[in-house]
C-alpha cells in the first residue's frame, strides 16, 4: 500500500504539503502545526483538524529518530481503525456543550423579553427567523462550490448531508453557530409570546 500523505492549511488558507507521517511528527514537535491545524489526506477533499485524522495516533507516538520504512504497517493499521465519521476531540466536545448552554441562555433571555413585552417579543421572533434563514442560505451557497457528484449525494442520500457537515465542520462552523443561536432566540421568543397571551 502507498504511504498516506497529508496536506496542511497554513495561515490565510494557504495549502502546504504533502508531508509524510515522519514530517508531520516533526512539524508537530516544533509547534509549527498543532492538533487543531486543518489537514486533509492526499486525494481527499475533506479538511479536518489533525487530531481527527486516523494517522494522528501514529504521528503523536513517533520518536524523533523514527525511520520511514517502519511507517507503512502502522499507517495501514491506523486506516483500518478509521471511523467512517471523524471523531471529535475532547476540546471540541467541550466547546459544543458551552455553545449549547449559550444557546439556552439566549433562548431564556428572548423568552423573558417576549413574556414582558409583546412588541419586543415579536421583533426578536422575526429577527431570529431572518438570521436563521440567511445563515441557511449562505450554507447552501457554500455547498454549491462542491462538484456535482457530491451535491447529488448531499441532497439525495439520507443523512449524507450530516456526514458532509461533520467532515467539513470548520468550513461551516460560524454559519452553523449563527443559525442555531438564531433558532434558539426565535423559539424562546415564541414561547414567551405564547405565555404572554
């Protein structure tokens, strides 16, 4: 099996590489890249944090004097363990929980304002819906950059869109956060208006 090579995304979105696992381990040791650096496998368009790559376990354990001839077997073993959906790091899960708590707080604030004043509640409802729709449209527009085959898979195969977003999460993170925060505000305002009446 041919050795897997990785590309990294530098500041400003500049792509560098390809690097083999020994080179990646050296870059990681020298802090030129981190576990959160965006990477992709050669021949794969999906960018993801280095820590999500199946080869990360191998890269992290390589000693400074590792010889490349020993890597093929380790690399193949890492690929065999690869999950079809990239598994997030603990730090990412913590950020996700913090974001969910923030959305609940926004929804609670919108609920309170809507419960106290119908006009403010109505404004928050329409503002939340408008932002959520705008963010959804922007996500769809970004997806249009993909090739036709990938678009067919996204729109025609159930749950493939979820897989696609997970694999390209960094690309859509801000828009997804905006959309779900706005949905939280709209739902909070709706509940507050319902309680007011």
